[in-house]
């Protein structure tokens, strides 16, 4: 069985033909697509998947302009809906049963907003009724490189909590020394977090004290961060080569 997890970015939009071409090449049995976007793009994506043979898809659709997760498969499954309907955005985590295992599709929010989602996920995986299970998707852990000390995301320790209840991080188990793809994804997540932080600080400063120049200062900080991360990524590639 082949599984594919992919953050398609804002529902795919005009990139839908290229996304479907890539899915056709990968030829997975099950796909878990995060940033599945509510509104007109949702039925377009489901229709495109159906044409590729993914005739079974979760029915929990995010509200318009909101992002969630979609599970689609070429084999039937039993859908259980949201992992926890009490979450702020329950469409970010969905729960389905295949014949031999349970799959939880995940699209975590950023930074501290993900705490209730981690807690709901751990509660679901700890349930006595959950035996053979796989949680897959976009966790936005911000753990740069291979569990780098001092990672920006204060909730990254939940990955360790998952292992404490008997589950394993399959990616890190398969690639114990990391990989270029893992590093690139981690850098992207960190950059997104810093950009969000810079925007909030800039808007707050302008509103409170009228500091129009704060945007320029925070932008320079972001540029410094990007240059540093880029240099480290190049150095890592040279070390691997």
C-alpha cells in the first residue's frame, strides 16, 4: 500500500492541474491533503481526485476560505468525522477506518494554537479502541533539522509524548540522520512562524505608537533569518555530498 501526504497550499487554486498530474505520477492508494480549502476549490479538488480513481473521500469540508485536511482513497473506508468536534477548527483532523487500520489525517495550526489539537490527537490515539493506527499529515512541528535543541515551537515535545504512548515517528525512524526534504520543510515552517510574528508586531506597533518604520526593521530581521537558514542548508548539502 502506498500513502501520500501533501500540503497543497491554499486548496491548490490554479495549480490544480499540476497537482493532479503529480498525484497521477505518484499513484498512491491513499492521499492525505492538508490545506484542503473550503469554498469553490473543495468540490473541484474532490472531482479531480474522483477522476484519478480516488472514489472515496472524507466529507468534512472546511468553511469558505478556511483550510483543513482531506483523506481520499481508492478503497472504501468508514468515516468517523472530526477527531474532536470540540476543537476550534475540527476539520483540521479527521478520522477514518480502513479494513486493517485506522488513519487520522492531520493539519495542525501554527505555534501555540496547536496545543488543543495535540491533546485531542493523543487522547484519540490513547483510546483502548485504537489499536493499529497511523496519524499522517502536516504537523507544523517547526523542529528544524533532526530535533534541533531550542526549536522555535514550544509544542514540539508532543512528538515525544506520542512515542510515550507506543507510537513511532516513522519518518525519523526511516531517516535517522535527517534528509534534505526534512530540513527544507522545517526551515519553511520556521520562516512562516517568524513572518506571522513580524506581521503581528508591525501592526501592533503602528496601531499603538504610530511607528511606521517598524515594518522595515522587522523585515530586515526576517531577511537575516532567511540568509542564515539558506547558508546552513547549503552547508548541509555540501556535507552530505
